[in-house]
C-alpha cells in the first residue's frame, strides 16, 4: 500500500448524518440561535408566536432583517452567506440553524436578491431527502416555523422571556413586547473598554448567575474578583459590544474558547475593578493587590491607615471575629498573639494596667507605656506605614518574689503563686516591653484535654474570685473535639467547666474547698433536679455511714 506524502484535512460527507446530535434541541438553544441570526441580519425587531395544538406546538420566529440570499447556505453545515463585515466582527460558524435539526421546519425568506420558501423534514436534515425550494412573496426578512412537543407547564413562556431578557433588539411574544433588562443592572460602576462594557459590582454574589452576555446569549464564566482585607468584595460582569476575537466553543456555545482575547478580557476586567476602587474614599487592598494595581497603571495610594483593634480570642472559637477597624495614632502598635493562652494572658495584663478604671479601652495599655494595640493584618505587610509599626509577640513569662528571687513551683508542678508576674514582649526590632500582671497561663503537655495540665501563675495578692479564674481557664484552654464519636459540645463544656472550677478553687482556697466545689457542681448537675419543688434534702455521707432525709422546706435543718 502506498503512503501519501501530503494530506489535507476534510469533513466526511457522513458527518451530515449525525447533524441531529450536534445540538440538544432545547428551546433555550433554538431561541438563542435564531435570535442571534436575526441580529446579525440587521433586524430591528423579532416577533415570536406559538400555536398550541393537542399533541404539538407550532412556534414561529420572524424578523425584518436582510433575509437569506442563497437557501443552499442555510442547510450547509458550517457555511453561511453572512457579509464580510459580519464575519470579521463575530466569526459566525454557520451552525446555528441546525439547532432545529430533526424538527419539521418551514423557512420563508426575502432578501435583496432572492425570495423563497422551503420545508425540511426528518430525512432532509441528514441529507437523505431532497428539499424543495418554492417561490415566496413576502416582506423583507425571514420567518421560521417549527414544531415542538406539546408544552403545558409554562416552559415555552420562560424560554422566550429568558432569550429576550438581555437581547439588544425588541422581541414580542404573541404580539406582546417582552421586557428587557440591562445585563449590567445594579453595577456599582460601568466602564467601556476595547469593545466591552464592564460592570463592576460591590459586595454582590455572582457565583450562580451568568457573568458574560454575548448579545443576549448569557453564560457563566469565572471572571476576576478582588477582595479587600476585611472589607469590600469586588466582582465583574461583561456585556459584549464589539469583540470579534472573543469566541465561543462550538457548536453548543456554552463556554468561551481559551485564546489571547480571553486573557486580555481578564486583564481588562481586573483593571476595571482597580479603576472603581480608585474612586472610593479609601481602600483596604492587600499589599500584593495594591502592587498589581500600580503595575497596571492605576495610581492608588496605600491602604488606609486603619487596623482592627486588638481583642482576645478563646480556645473554643472556631472563628476569630475581627474587631472594627480604627484609625491608628502615634501610640499604635501591633500585638500578634499566638494561641488562646497567649491571648488570655495578654488581655489580663492590659486589664491589670488599668487598675480600678473600667472606662479604658480593652486594647489600650497604660503602663509601662501608653500603647494602643491593634491586631496584625499579614496581608498589609509591605505598606510603609504598616512596617513602621512595632509588632509585638510574647517571648516569655517570669515569676518572682519581692526580693527578686525566682518563684518555686507548687507541689502539682503546674501552679505558681509569685509576688510578681512579668509578661515579656519583643517586637520585630528586638525592642522589649515588660508588662506586669497578676495572672498568666501557658500550655501544658495535655492541657487541651485536661485543665489540671495548664501551667497557671497567679500572684498572691491577685484580686480574683474562683468564678472569674474558672472563666479564664476555660477561655484559654477549652477546645471541644468535633470527632464523630465525641460527646456533644454542651457535655464537653460541662465536664471541662467542672475540672476548671475545681482547679480554680484549689489555687485560691485549697484542696478542701476544691473538693466541696466539685461535689457541689456534681450534685447540681445530676442530683438536684430529683428533689421535689418545695422540699429539702439533708445529706450526710462518708465511707462508713450514709444518711439522707427528705422533708418539707420549713422543717429542714441547716446544712
């Protein structure tokens, strides 16, 4: 067998036999294709009507466009007689009419050079039967009638309205004008660039709506978005005006073909967002996004000199809520807390510096320096004003007596009762700041599951009761498990609260008080509800003897 040295691609004639499977034959596809053809033909309006029969529906689409010069082009897959101007502007594929493939269809058209009518039935679509072309006397334009399965659920009305909603020409349905809506309705700003209308949206969810409008044919495509730090989400939609290089994947036209024109559209859309941001009073762009805007030629200033006020977080928090942003002043610094123990310890040290004054903001340190602390925003790293701020982190905790000697650990190896507690902070320039406090808590080996493992320091003169100390321990340590076999949150929290309360009473009041507190909590949780209302239970319990007496409240003896 001889092997050819040159080949040329061709389309097999057998391909026409599969034409009925190129489109899915839905009303949405049919209306979109026929309306696009009418627009390309220069029509000023499109009229759609429907005649409902018992077992079918006859749908007619008419336009007043230029008409069809050669009926052969109409039924030639991939061929059309669009003008050179139209070909250059939109790259029509000559396939849209075949969205009707397999349906009984009648086409009547009058152009400047031809006037005809033809009927296409099943075999004729696949080239298995001839199509008779008959003369036709009618107005300039094209009328296409086709049969569809009986429609009773309103789907036809919805499909017509959807096709007309963002179509640039007026469409009537059964002689009634259909509403049209600007595809970019609701945009915060609209810019025209390089043949596109770009709608920029501010804090609008566009995840599940079409984002690109091809002259009435809408589709979803992931377009650029920019999220300012703890602030505005910017997104875009695109209305095509004149962009011949941006084309759709054939034949379905459900997605955009990836080419340099699409890449350029992404750049234009991003620049449109930056342009909209530049007109805002201020912005909170991440530093990397600000640099990108500058490289794109948008002269944005640096982000506003604002940061979220520092606020503590708890170990149980699955989400750390961000405090409102506030202007920074000369006393501003950043505190970058690590875990919840760090956060609770630092928060207590700030409160300790306030003394008895409860009017001072919870993020303001009074001594040894007047500093207003703000939360770290890593996305701002690189802004000149941000890097100039001191950013402190906890680097140590010391426990000492009044004479300066180091405090020895209590017998349980995790409790310290010093005279002085010092929290050491260090910034990025190795500048140190020592805060006095009456409390510190640090992780132990298993403190996330056992309150007794946390390393707790409490000064001997600390003004705190067991209830407040219990809450500090819970805030710093309690982190519920979300494993499938774990107890409920309430059960875990109750158990941990019991252990934390026992630990707090032991530190402040001694072991006997801790034992009583544990019994009281266990009794309240599991026994007290069994005592009838208005009655009193008197209980005496030891390993040798047990005595319980239930009597009226008025007869009960003091415990």
